[in-house]
């Protein structure tokens, strides 16, 4: 949706018309006052710092307090406010300003709902972790694309940086790289909970996206490490070609080459993937609309024409105020002409000389850009063919081999890509060129995250941070910090993950990449889901979906739509989850990564099972894509197949599927380098629980022994209760169910509470303890209108109590939620569908 107007009170701020109206009458408004109002309204979910407002309004930081105060004063007067009342624009002492009135967002299609803003919780519950939802695949957008770890809306900027409290603040003068290398205070060890592959998506989008985004040269941006706001960036449009001949690749390849040159000259440039995504979402948009969507200040267009004996490259940069810069160069080699023109534009825009200029031979440089253009066009195998068709001498060059590793990453060939990166890291080029070594280490970390080896990934990112040292390389440092944050999160070191995310965000924001910042902030929502706070996560995931949709970031949009489905299922908001799944499913044709397609398929199957649409879910789980999940997602499809069999009234089939999956589960001891990844032990625990519940329903032997060694997660506690029940020890079974309920209520996730209520409530009714069952079912009554299992248990309880009319009403409600499911005849053996545990 393109935002056209902001409506508040009697006022409308019209963006296309660049005017403010009160009751339909235009209010005289200087340009800087308009920009001030836009900035404050756009960031209404937080306070805007003085420096950020100055940069947005004036386009520079060397502005006096008096100049800014004058603009704020005029802005207040324009909307009927003043410095005394401050009912619209509040001064935040010693920081900046904040917008107060509610705002209705309007597009040309009509009003849009205003997203809620909710602060992220930084507390880390002392309870042991219980299963969180199924893993979202780490969507490493394109291995040749955008820098990783990037974020959502500016609201989360403050939250991310707040995570670095005073106790962790670096000493004055300390470099951010040195600070990043300091390990956060130790906390009591906790079990590895594995992040939802969306966390992998975090790195995927973080570290891996960096794989995608880094062209042949590394990017160095000189910027203050303490800048938290994203500076106005440069947007480089696809190249216009006149008589291109065999150089049609230059439309995207040259766009990316010019953007890389400007970035390496110290200028903040939007990744090519971001630009192409925005253009796809807004075909035919004019420059003001593009600036509004990306917060870019400068838009650079390029024109290429073939001349007698060579090429002419013309670059034009405009900032929307009439200011512009031009640069032209001619040469017999197209890339050389573009290199010269870009260098001149860098100087005109205030950048610095580019070190290591033109280090690749012309033929190799062109081949790499051809491959890069193919990857930008999402033609992964074409990119591989271009690289493999190189002469033998070129194929041995480290830069080409690195590009091949990036292609492997995009194609899901992580082991092969990792082997290439390891070989390059042991070579002389990586030792001679520190920047290239950082690239390789960050890429290696992304591969290892995808292979579910977070310890090894963390060490790779540590090495990258150490290699950066005190050099100003915010993009590379931001990628390494984001990747390390994901590795920490995968192992439930949430305090360390939050600290690294905060540091990463500052670095990536200083590089001017709004998409990268959005990725980091979005992953804070993922972190909240994994910590058992789905309600707190939703505002972050909502903003993520909105930001990614606006920028055309399809891979990221898919990942975080799926994560939103997971959060809604945990909250037993199944209708909303199904609607969100519909939106995520619509993106499937646009996705290329096998693991990301698998995530869409599996997440939708999960939502369909919860809605009782079993035939559709079965068809999805039979699709080839369902078996293409990443290594850390082991057992997710099998667990859903068990749930499908249980909900479809085939418990014996569920036992057989679960037994086969448990027998094939690799050892939990640390895997050898090429051994199968063991998968998340919590998913295995849930699979074991479902097996035992299915055995009860099928009147088959329970495999768990009453004295089996079990953990203290929710499925472990329920398995222990079932084992005691099967052994005839009712007192111990009751104690086990009560312990599980206490843990579920401590966590406060509705789906987990319902899982225990259904299991324990059925057991109590089976033993004729209707009073206790009534008290227990009452705890989950608020969710019975949305959840089939709770509604069925409530109907059975009322029948048992001989509550005629109430019983019939409850049964009718359960049937409306049943879909293709039958009401269980015996709730004592009924199982309860809860969101499949994620990593």
C-alpha cells in the first residue's frame, strides 16, 4: 500500500500534494515544516532524536539548536499547537520530540488500520525453556544480495539500542568492534532451544543476506559508530541502455556495480535487492514516491550508449530539491567507463577515494558482474553457468570461487559452499586481504547457521569481528554482530543476542540501509516468540510485514508472515492465523529457496490442521517441498503428520509414523562435521508425547516407562504423567498433570495451557472426578470459542453433568469448529493439537 495521506484531528497531511489541510482548506506550509511533520508522524511510535529530525529536515547535521527550534515552533503553529500545550508535538527533554495524536493512514484505496505499538520485554524468565513454535527457515534472501540483519520500523531502533544498558556500555573512546568482542555477563546455563528458523531467517537475512549483498569488493563506510538513526541513503536505479548489443546484462549488473562503487566511497547506498523490490511494488513510481518508500535522499540514474570504439556512461544524481550532480566517462571497456564515472560522482557527493580500485582483471570483473546480474534477476543456475564457463585461469581466482559459494548458498548447497569457503580461508588471498577475509568469515557463519551448527557459526563471527578491529566497516561489522546474535539466540543466550542485535543495528543504520535495519528489528519480534512472549512479538512482526511489503522484500515478508502465523496459533487466534497463512501462501510462487518454500508449506499445513481442514493439510505434507526443510528443522514434517493422523481419527497410524521418526532420529551427541544434524531435542520431546497420546487413543502399549529419565519441559512432564497413568499410579499421574499445568500457566501461552487442560481434563472425567474437571476446564473457557479441542472437552463435561440445553449449545459450537474432525467419544484419550514446536 502506498501511503497518500495522514489524517489527525481536523488536519490532513497530503503527501503527493505536499500540503497540509484543515477542514479541507490548505494551510500555508514551508517545505521544512512539511518535512518536520512527516518525520514526526512517520515515527509516531517513538521519540525522534534531535539529530535524526535535523537530518530529515535539513539533510545535514551542522544545524544550530535555534534553527531546529524555529522549524518545530512553526510546525506546532501550523497544527494549532504551541510550546506550552504540547498536545501534538511533545518535547522530550535532552533528547528530541514525539508525535502524540492518533493518526489514520490513508491510501488512494482507502484508510488503513493503525498498527499498535508495544514495547519489547527485556526480562529473561528464570524458568526453563519449553517448546516454541516450529522453525521458520532462515531466509537468506539472495546470497548475492542485501546486507544481513536488517530491521523494521524506527520504533524498534530505540528498543534495540536500549538492550545495551549502562553496565555494558563501552568505555569512552573504545572502538565498537572491540566492544562487540566483549562477551556479555554469564548467566545460568540453559538448554539449547533452537531459534525458530525465522531466527535463522534473521541471520539468514542478516549474515546470509550479506552473502547476497556483498559484491566482489567489500564495502567500507566511514560513519560514527554511535549514530542510531538511519541517514538518508542513495538509491541507484537500473541502468538505461542504448544499443546494448550483447551487454543487456548491464541493466542490473551495472546498477549493482555503480552502487557498490558509491558505497565503497563512503556513501550510504541502498542494496540493489531493496531497489528492485521497491520498483516491483511500485512500477512507474516517480522519484518523490521512491524517496518516501525508501527514505533515500539521492536518486542516481545511469545511461549507457555505445560509441565508435567504446562506451559512454553518464550518471545523474538528484535530491528532489533541484540540486543535482552529473558525471560522465568514456572508455573502450564498459566497466572501466562506469568505474571512472562512479569515481567522479563519489567525489561530487562528498565521498572518499576508493582503495584497491580495479584490482580484478577486466574480463574477470565483467564475468562477476554478469553473474551478479543473473542473481539479481533470481536466475541462480544461470549465474552458476556464467561462473563455471570461465576459462581455467579465471576459475581458480578467489573472487570467482567466492561467488560460486554464494550461488551454492542461494541454491541450498550449504555443505558444498562451506567447503569452498574453508578452502579460501586457508589460502594466501584471505591472509593478505583483511576485508576479503571478513567477507569469507561472515559467509561461513551464514552457512553454518543454516547447517544448524551455532557454536561453529559463533566462532566464525568472532573471528570476523576480530579481523575488522578498529577499521570503519559498519556493513561487515553489522553482519557479523547480527550473525552472532542469531547463534546466541539459537542456544537461548538471549541477553547476549539482544546486546549483539543492538550493536548490529547501530552499525547497519549508519550504513544507511533501511532494509537491513528492518531485518534486525523484525528479529526482535522473533526473539520474543521464542522466549514465550507471542503477544509482545506481534507488534514487531506486524511492522516487519508492513515494512518488507513496502520495500518489496518478498523473502523477508514471507518469513515474518509465517512467524506471525506461529504467534497467532500460540495465542489460539486461529481465524487470524488462517488469514495470515493465506497471505503467506500467496507469496509461494515468488520464492526460490527450497527451505523457504518448505517453511511456507509446513506453516500452512500447521494452520490448516488447527482449523480442521485435514485433506488440504495432507496434500501439502505430501508435496515434495515439505521434505526440503533445512537441517535444523528435522522432524517438523513428521510431527505434523502425527498431528494429522490424530486429528483424522487414526491414532494407530500416528503411532507408526512417530515410531519411525524416533527410530531415525540421529544421536544427540555433538555431530561430526558431515554427520546428520540431530535436530531440536524439544521437537523430539513433543514427538514422543504425541506418540504416547496416540498409543492411549489406539489402546496400544505406552512405550515410556514410569521410571524413565525425562527432562522438565512441558512434553516431558506430560509423558511422565502418561507413564504413571499406564502403570496404574493415579496419584503420581495427577501430580504430573498438575506440574505440567503449573509450568504452562507460568509461561502464560494459551496453546500450551489448553494442551494440558485437554489432557488432564479428559483424565479427570474418565475417573469420574467431574468437579475437579469443571474447575480445570473453567481456566481455559475464554478460548473455547476459538479452539476445537477445548470446545469438545467442554461439551463432553456438560454432557457428563447432564446439562441438557447447555450441553447441546456447547456441542453445536464444537461442531462449528470441527471442520473435518469428529467429536471424540472419550476425552480421556483425546489428544490436543498445539502449534508444532519450533527450534
